[in-house]
């Protein structure tokens, strides 16, 4: 979700629902996934040719990424993925090789995360390829939401930030960065582990860039956050090849890393959990009273997206 | 699902999965909805501009029909709808009036069936409007599937057949038939009631026409069926205005009526249940040993779809 006024209008129109939540619903629209009282988590994400991937994109990557971005949303609530429902709309004439490679990427990714494709709908498309996956999972501990943080906590991220942005902007970026953009590998085990251990107070996945996503977490948690730009984790290619990595790290998105907050007193426990899971965890700042999401000593650079360039 | 060779290829490629079903899955792809051991039912259906609706279609009808066709799939398994997840892809510039009317139709239809929109994803579309809804529900009794019938049972349908086909073919068809095509009203209470009462042995919703759909039920149940064409329920407009109503009644689809089988001994119970729910139920034939789905005394007329005309 970007701060596209058109997109905001659509979301507001569809969620302007005066009906009371039913007893079984813990969180409806607005978080990374819908959460039910029984621990079920549900999400949906679409990938559209010409918007989210180009005509010459590797269809295996498209299938794998569709599973990854949905699982990333589930993991941000602490859920382990279980099932997927696919909608696939394809132009005439059918490109069977595309379908085979896409299916291979999707099914393999689902298999690796121990999730099953349980159904779907396939239609013709008079326009671009359109693939949408709904995914459901189960939270083991208390579900993580964007709204549980409070002032005085630590702000953490997994992995490096800005690799996908760098690959989008620089076609000569190395394969590891290209992979971050075209076939991301979100840290799916961390959200469930944080939830089970009761370590995180709030969490969300980084899909629209730290500046936008942290602002949403702050708004949902009714607190502010101050980030130290020098602490933002950066791949060596990005730091060596881009004079100013910051716009890549905070302004683009598609990182599919986990952003979360945790009490200061649990700092060592968080690091230990990262060690157990083989994940790089970086404390990038702290939550404060009000003031939204801020960078220490400077303004956020302008955000940019592939949406505004393609759509 | 039509017997489009392209569509069959896509479905086979995506379901050619050698992984064993997990313990929680009762029925995966192939039935009207996926069924879990805990009674959950899941389905997804998309509507694409230029394929399932025209550019000048009433957006309120598009939203309402999207909810109806998904709920029809759930009801055919005996499930009552609970939640929906929406993917909506819209071209630039955004038509706010279209969005408002679509949302009104969708949310009102969900409200009437006591279901809640719990999340979604909205994207830009470089092509047509694309709307996909995943819907989940709960089965109260034993879930209904396509595979539970056996020879010697009665074959039943709800409502009239062919109204949507007539409206598609004849622009002068009266409003009630236009409504059947553009804003269908599936008998959502019957499936759950049949399931709870243990009255039906197999069921599915009629989306692709009786000829194709009954063939699928027969194949899944490993039996045949003989249908009496004179018994097929028909609206008065169709019988008065079309010299041969049969191709409309069996060959087009979009009826969104319920097709089910029940033991002969429960004939009166079935009629009584229809009476309680205010539904027209017609016994149109019987199941037999093998031979697929047949019409008594004649061949099935050729099937036709709006897909082959538009896509």
C-alpha cells in the first residue's frame, strides 16, 4: 500500500463499513493481515504485469515472489503460512511455458514454507497477466500487530535495507541484489518466533519503505520513533556504489524485511533469537512520545516507487 | 470453469502436486470449495472487465455478483459465508463513482449474507478492471461434495434454468432475466440446510450449465445420470419466447442454482425443506450406473459460453 491518493480512496471506500466486527474477528482491514480470535491470519496480494513485474520477468520469480510477499505479511503477524488460493488471469493465446514456470516457482515456494495450494480460479485476461494469491496461516502465540508499541522501546529491522531499490534503479547491480528485487526471501521464521517468545510489541513487514511503513506503525501505536540513519543496515554493494544510500534504504520499499519494536530490557534476548535463526538483526532507533517517524538530524528523503513510474 | 483446453492446462499444471495432503485438508482443488477438517470452506472467483462484465455494466451489480458467485460455491458445500478478501485492480485515472458503486454492491451483498470484508489489496491495472474475491465460511453438518452420489438416487435443481443465458442472448429479455444474469441471487440457505439435515448425497452449483456441471458431478461420483428434458424448470418468458429453450437451460451456465442428488426415500423431505425455505425445487432425473450425464431420448445440445465470444 502506497500513499497514492487513488489507492487511499479505494481502501477508504471499501472499509467505510459501519457494521460492528463479528465476535470471531480480532483485527480487520488495516494491519498486514486480518486476524481471527482463533489465531487464523489471512492476507491477499496481487502481482500485475506492467505494474509489479515486466513482460520479460522470469515467470518462476513471479510465482515465487507472489508466495513470498503474502507469507511476509502473515509472518509479520506471527503466523506460519498454511494455505493459498490463487486467481490467475492470462491473455490469449496461452503461453504454456510461462504457466509451467510460474506454477513451478509458486508451488516450490509454497512447499518450502510448508503451505498448500488448496484452490483457485483461472480466467482469460483481455489485458495483462494478473495473479492474486490469498494466503492463510496460524499464529502460535499472541498475534503481532502494528499497534502494540509504546514510547521507550527499541526499533529493529532484519537484513539489509535498500537492496531491491538498488536493483530496480541500477541494472548492473549484482545477482544478490537482483534476487532481493525479483525473488525476495523474507525472514518467515522470525515473526512466529517473536510471537511465541512474547518478545516484540509491534511488527510489520517492510513493503513500502521504512519511511512510510514506520510512519504507519507509529500512527497505529500512537507513538513516535527516532531512527539513527547511520545504523541502517546496508549491503556492501550499495554502500560502495551509491554516494547516498539513504533514499534506497528508506524511500522505495520491496525490502520484505521485518520491522518490529521490543522493550529495551529484551535487547539481548532479541539478539539471541536472531542468532538462533541465523538472521541479521539491527537496532536502528527507539520509540518516543509522539512526533511520528523521524530520522535523527535530517529529513526523510523523498519516497519513490515503481508504481508512479509505470502506472 | 469451462472445458477450455487452455484453462484445463492451467488447472492441471497448478494442481499437479505430488505432495501429500496435510492432515487438516479434507478436499483440495477440484470441488466447488476447498474443505478443511474443521469445517472451514474456502473459495475464490474473479470477475474481469471484457470477460465477465462489459465496460457499461452497472458497477453495483458487478460487486454484488462477485459476492454472490463466491457464496454460491460455499453454499454448494453446505457452508455459510463468513469473510471475504478482495483484490481490486483499477486503471488510471481512477473512476471514483465506479469504485463507490462497486463497493456499495459488494458490501451490501456481503452484509445480506452476514459476511465481513476482512482485508484486501488494491493495485493499478494497465488493462481492464480486475476484481477477485476469496471467501471463507463454515459448514455446520457434513460437508457436501460432488463425489458422494451413487446410482438410484434423484437429481434435483433449484429455481429455473436458462434465465441468465436468455438475458445474455436477448437484450429484450425482461428485468427478472436481466437480474439473473447481472445480479444473481443463489439459494444460499439450501446447501447448509441440506448438509445439516443430511438430505443430499452430492451437490454443486450450476455455473457452467447443467450439461457440463452434471458431467463433473457424475465423474466425481463415479456414476451416470439420466435427465428428463421435459422436467427442466423454465421461466415463462423463456418458454414463450424461445422455440427451443433447451440450449439455454443446459448449455450456457451462470444459473447459480444448486444441483444436488438425494436418496429416493427422502423425496418428500427434500420437498418439505424447499417449502420451508420458499425455494422451487424440481426433481429432473435420476442417477444410474455409469454412462456419464445423459438426456433421456436426445443428445445434449452444444454448449456455448460468453468466454468463447469475448476472449
